């Protein structure tokens, strides 16, 4: 759609893509850096569809019903422990 109205090049500008990446948490910025580097090594430029795919994949993994909460399990345990202490 953006392409049909002539705005895709503006969205794909380095400044706009960088501002999108700046909104990500540090660990995702670090992973994106590797992906962007691979894209550039293949003599291409990162585009909005690359970022969209990256974020979709990370969101899907984070919301995995079995393992998605594994990164937060330690935080969750400490919160549960705190709630137990308050009840006792």
C-alpha cells in the first residue's frame, strides 16, 4: 500500500528504520544489529519488511505457549514468593 502511494522509500530511509529499532529493548537491538549486518553483507539495505519479519518472529517466540515465559520465570517466581510471604 505504501508503495502504491509513493511513501515506501520514505519509510525505508535509514533514519526512519533507526527510529523504529530505537524503540526495541536492548537485547532485541543487539540481535537486529546482526541481522542488519548480514543484509548489508549481501549488498542489500535493510528495509521495513525485514524489521517487520524480525519483530514478528521475536513476538511469536516470546508468546510461545510452552516456552514463551521462560525468560520471565525467575521474575515470576520472586513475585510469587513475595506474595506468599505477605500472606504468611
